[in-house]
């Protein structure tokens, strides 16, 4: 009996050695749920397993240390996977390591702690990131102005900005929705919060929040923003000490000739932009391309740029996808005018014909930021009051994958700078 027990143990160990990795393909043909695959990787990091992100290989595949719990999660969540031997894994890694291939294997070390900046009473489907994190089963915490001003950002490695207006102009919805109950209530709540936090105006309180976020990034944090949170954030920083909010927003007039006083040296991504002076217009500035673009929905796509996986791993991680052509989608801030983007900011996705950038990335101090234009990658227009997007109908969405690339890349092991 002892010999039989030892033989069984030997066979089990041999099998464990042979089947030592879970391989998660991320190409178009073999993965049936790209979005939930990111949740599987996050889960593996949470339980302390080693994972590798195979850049530009099989759509940005993942190689995870074999574990029954991970395998079970793949089955439960409907994620396509294979059990491969150590020998097979080594062949893949050797192929990727070849100097002739534009591929790389990045080790993922730990699950980043995630904060979503959003009002507590906001509907989850009003924010694409909240939706996709929930769908992918990646845990996050919701924070807002109180937590930011209390320096709670230091508890997180990754921050997403809700489709916020950091300029204190209430999303510039005044022209169309000033009589809507939700607009009136939201303005009242924002003014009450600003007062409770010790500020005379909402614009002053939002600027203080923007500066805290700026310092968080400079100190080494990762920030991801979509739609109006992108340009309104930079505009708020550039307008520090200047009143750009018309009287219907804050009860008093604007600073005389405020455009000439804008300081774009304070911004993360944008320069040489003109503010929209008419408060009735649903637009912040010339940064956004929404009103300038003449692209029909049927041909509204943007292309992901290619980067060197071995020399530029961060932009390569951020653009991992099973297609280089991604469907466009609208938002208050749909895309960024190339003429307003700083030279040190990397364009990750663009519509070259229209000279617009959809997806950009940069560094600030020790940290990094990514701006993504548009509101919902699977709802082309997404107007106020539109129904929720059901991600079960879009499990392979390339547009949503770009969001999840940002969630995962802070987990990557930092490489030594090549010389």
C-alpha cells in the first residue's frame, strides 16, 4: 500500500510539473471573453501567483502559474484557457525573447489597489470604467472629493476619474438641462459639499481636488481619465487663480480677458487651447473634436499605434488588443485636437484622416496618466437617460479592452532602464 501511495504521489507531482501553466489566449479567434480574462489575471495576482503578460503575442495573451482555483475561475467566468506544460511555456518565452520579434514577456507582480473617483449617488452605467470593472470582477473602491482632500489617494495605486467637470461649470449642461430636476439637484449638492469642505465656490473646491490628484500622479500614482474628465482636469489646473465660470455657474462674473491668463505650463497633456466663452454651448474648449468632426458613424474608427515591446513596454501594454482598428464612440469630449497636445505626450490611438487623437499617454513626475476620449465604447452616442450597456453582449469589446489594459499595467514589474 505504501508503494502504491508513493506511486500515486509521484504521478501527481509529475502531472503538476508537466501541466504547470494556464495559458489565456487573447486573439480574436480563440478567446470568447476578453474582458473577463483581465479579471482572471487580477484574481491570480490577488492569490499570490506569478503571471506574465505576453505583449504582441496572441493578442496580448497571459501565462499564469498553474493553480486549480484559477482554472475553476476560468470555467465559471467563461474565459478560454489551456493547460500547457513547462516545456511549451519555455518555447513560447524563447520565441518572444528573440531579438527579431516585436514581443516581450512582462512579469505582473501584484494586484493594484483601485479607486474610482465618482459621486456616491451616480448610477453605475454612467461610467464605462465602473461597468467594465464590475463585469470583469475586478474589485475597486469609490471615492470622491472628501476622500481626495483628506489624502486618501495615497491608499491606491490606480485612480480613474469619473466623467467629471473640474472647472465648476456643472458639466456645461446649462444650455440644455438647466430646468431638469437632476441638474438643479446636482448643482445644489455640489454647492453644499463645497461649503462643507470650506470653499466659497464649487470651482475653488474642484481646483483643490484637481491639485491633489496632480500631486498624487507626480508622487508616483497612475491616473486614467475618460471623456470630460480629461480636458476639464487640465483646464482647471491651467486656470488656477482665474475665474472662467460665468455668473449662472458661480453667481459672479469672469476674470477680464481670462483667455490670455491661461497657463498651460501647469497642464498634463494640453497646450494652446481656446476656452469656449459661451456658457450655453456644451463644450469646454478647442481641445475637443466633437463639434469639428465630420465622420459618419459607419466609418468612425481609430487605429492603435504600434510600439517596440522590448523598448517601450508601457505604451505597448496600453495598446494590447485583438485588433488595431477600434470602433469610435462619442462623448462630451470625444477626441483630442492634435494641435493642442503637448509634444512629450504619446498618442496611442488616432484617426489620422481627421487629425484627432482618441487615446493618449504621458508621464508626470514619478507617475503616469492616460486620457481616453468618448463616453462608452459600445454606445455610440450615449445621451442623458439612455439605457445601460449590457457588457454580456460585448464580451470581446476592443474599446473596453483598452480601459482594462490601464487597470493591469501598474501591476507590471518595473524594468531597469536600457542604456
